[in-house]
C-alpha cells in the first residue's frame, strides 16, 4: 500500500474535509399543535398532516390506549 512521502499541511487536510459537515434539518411548525416537525411528515405529537388526522397515527393512538 502506498504511503505519503511527506506530511500534508493543515490547510490541505482541511480542504479535503470541507464537504464532511452536518446540515441542520429543515423544520416547519405544525399547523395544529405548533410543534416543530419535518416538512411533508405527519406530526408526531398530534398526528395531523395538512389539517387532517392521518389514519396510521389514529391506529397508533388506539394501540397506546390498549397497552395502558
């Protein structure tokens, strides 16, 4: 395996790492309960999506009630 003959400088190392950054997820406010959620997703708090209660969240709430 090839090894570098000389040490790479800090600036050269940092140039290579410029694309290895984390991005902040885009968040929007739920129109029903005003919590921050990912766009185009049902709210994990109230289960609404575009002003309507989503079916799969209704089923999950029923399961939680049965478990209690």
